[in-house]
């Protein structure tokens, strides 16, 4: 128990030290059932808090099956339904010259034409996977390597795009009677208010993603102890972009056997790379899960 308290204290210290970086909380519940010595099924639900624990950004439900032809080899396949939230995004529109290049003023600053803002929206995703996992025991250590092919279908989603073209200073803003959004800051850190001039409904088209996810893991069996520490490292390759590496994940934590067939896991996860819809980002995560057999 003392080790567990120390681990959670380290988590708290870590997140406090990284208060200026993005962090999140991932929660999950997994239920497994063994049909036989070789066949089993897994049902899981999960949810995620991100944006520094400020917003609920994802929930999912998955069903998977595993087949173990040998003790050291496991084959798995399954389906995961995901609802994913994308935050609002602002982008600057610059004035262009007749040749299409960006126009600059006498001080060398790009001339801003206005802003566009994609409002937040939810999107459904359908994920299918197939993986192969091999295990090797060495003393009290167990090493594993999992190779997973993952296909994700991003469903069509509608969102609102607001466009702002009227730049106003604070004095003009006080006399402005129309609808407005703001204030917003531009790339130079200056504060602007923008009149609301146009709102369009736009569509995110159907998208397909093919990933190869490789994960190397290790765990240590402590004699006569219900707590098992583990660590793993995973990279994700985009098969649609020449096997380019799009994401790295490093995870370390514990599995705690609280009763027969009931486990609680707690881990720290660092992710560098793609954050689904929102592009590249670094993310610090506290992951907590509950697993049971039925």
C-alpha cells in the first residue's frame, strides 16, 4: 500500500510541475470472459477528459475476441465505436497580392484580412483491429511485443464555420450594435474584436485511416505482492503515408489485484504526436482502469 501511495504522490507532483502543458484523465472498465483455454472475449467502455482535464473529449465502447494457440502467442480482433470531440479552431486569413502571395505592410507585418473559426463538433468513428502478441518470460519479468493493424472509418460530420472580416478597436466596439464574437488575438498577440459577418454550415467528409501500432512491454511479478508494475512503449505508423511515424506513447504504472478476478490499474502515459482530429500535440495522461472477469 505504501508503494501505491508513493506512486500517486509522484503523479500529483508530475501534473503540478506540468501545469502549463496539456494533460488529461483516461478512464476505462473492462470485462473479460474465458470460453475455453484458448478463446476469450473482452468488453470495454471508456471516457477521456483532456484540455487540462477541462472538457470531456471522447467516449467509446469496444468488443474484442482473443485466441491463444500457444501460451506465448495470442491473436486478437475486434471493433471499437468512438465518439470524438474536436475543439473550436481559429485560423487567420491574410490579404493576397495579385500573384497569390501574402501582402505585407510597410513594417513588414502580414496584412490580416480576417479570421475564420471552426466551431467545436462531435464525430463518430468506427475502428476495426487485428493484432498478434508474443510473450517471453525471463525470471520474474515478462516481456511482450504486440503488432496491431488498425483501420478507422471517420464518419461524416457537420460543423459551423464563422467568418470575421470587420476589424474594430475597443472604442469602435463599444458603439457596435450587430452580432459579434470575440475578442481574439492575432499571431502577433494584438487584441482585436471582430464583427460577425457570415456563418456557414460545413461538412467534414468521410475519412479512412490505416495504422500499424507496435508496442513493446514489460512487467515484473513481485513475490507475494498483489501489485505488478509494468511499462510499455508504442509507436504508430500511418500506412497511408509510407509507414511514417505519427505518434509515440510511453506508459508506466501498476496493476493491483484487489480480489480474485478484480484488478485496478493506474498509470502515467506520455503521448507525443497526433491527437486525432486536432493534429500534433504532446499529452500527459493519468490513466485509471478497472478490470474484472465474469
